[in-house]
C-alpha cells in the first residue's frame, strides 16, 4: 500500500504495474515450458538436463506490444539464440498448448 502511494506520487505506478505483469507472464511461460519438458517423452534425460540448464528467465525472449493493437504482445527473439533452443521452445510451447483443455486454451491465447 505504502509503495503504491509512493509510486503514484512519483508518477511511476503504471510503469511498475506493466513491468510486474510482464515479469509474471515471463515466469508463467518459463514454468509452462519446464512443466512440459518433464511431460514430454521425446527428449532423453541427458537432453532434458541440458535444456533445463538453458531455460532460465534470462533466456526468455522479451515481449513488445504490437503498434496497431495494444493487447497483442509479440516475443522478440534474441539475436544470439541458437536455432536448437528456438526449436525446443517452439516444441514445448506447442505441446503445452495441445495438453490444455479447450477452455484453458482459449484463456491461454
């Protein structure tokens, strides 16, 4: 409460809320990828260990909002990201969405 009051007074409340929401989306995305990694049988235990080490909050692509539509967010891939890591992320994201129920899938998009 006190922090909100201080942020409101300094004009940084909206900025803080946007950063908090982006941080939560990043944590949730990482959590869903790690969960799906454990579920998937396509990777060996050695590969899973390597992927787990590579999947950290620092390797999560930052999001930017679309200029035309503020509610649409686009992940900006890192220039240094390997094609292997990109493919693993794509597979985990796709498999996670497939595993969701229809209701959850609508809410997840």
